[in-house]
C-alpha cells in the first residue's frame, strides 16, 4: 500500500472524522448504569467479549466482504451485505447509529473528486433509502477502493470501534487516559487475532446477548450522556 492510500484511509477511521461516533456508547452507558461495568477490568472483559463474539464475527466479517465487493465493483453484493447486517443489529438505536456513521463516510468519500463510481452509486442507494448504509459496509468499500488490503481494513474498523468504547469509558468511569492507553495496548493483539480470523469468514454471526440487552435498555435510562 502506498503512503497516499494509507493516509487517505486514515481519514475515515480517525476520531476526528465527522461521523458522529463520539455521541454513541453502543450500550456501554447502560452497562455502567446497571453496574455490569464498574472497573477497567470489567470494561476489558466487556470489550473482549464483543470483539470475539460480536464485532469480530459480524461487523468485521461485513467489512471484509464489503472490501471484496469494492475490488469486484459489485454494487448488488454491497447492498445484500448491508441488508443482512441491518437485520442482525437487534437494537434500534445501535442500528441507527451505525447507519448515521456509515452515511457520513459515504457522503465524503462518494462525492470526492475522482471518487470510484461504486461509492457514488452506493451513496445514491443509501440516500434513496434503498440500502441502510452501515458503517462496516461503508468502511469496507472505502478502504477497499483506496487500496488497503482486507486484513488491514478489518483491523482498522475494529480498532476504531475499540477506541470508541475506551473514549466513552473516560466519561462514564473513573478511568484516566493512562489506563485507557493500557487497555488499548492489551486489546491490540486481540484485534489482530480477530482480524486474521474474520478475513477468511464468508458468513456473519453474532452472539452477545448481554451487550444486546444493555443496548436496548439504554433508551430507557432516566438521564443519558450518549445517544446509544
């Protein structure tokens, strides 16, 4: 991968990118409120379980398959993956958050000068409500068109998602930035392993009932810092 492709891709997985991800905790706030996550160790176990049983088997696989659709320039495949992922996201707020973030990626990548036709076509489908436009699909398509390899695209998506949890925890728990960095250091080898496994998978799966319940309970919290 050349440096230009690397830097272009970094834009879309950086927390500075205006996807709105900072507004979502994806159920972590409800988990903290229920005292299921109280310490850095609790958070570590929570995120590891998500990486291994949820994100790693569902969203990460979606990124890899969307990456393949980008290389093959197959819009229909991207739409099919998008619909399937939409059906697998059980919580309404989490589903809408993923759609919002994915659409923001497409709006910038798909309207850029010399943008590959597939991105613009997929954006049109999303804007006309013919496809949900989930974040994992958008990232897979964009990084694929920029020349990133599949494993790196998957790892980048998982890293961004993990950083989102750690970032939210800084507001929700008594975890300072130093402990947050130590947690990321611990999680990076797991992200690497999960990315390697997801790279060869052809079907999305997910089994995270506890996290799914917390995601659903978030909407009923009396007070909330995050939108999901």
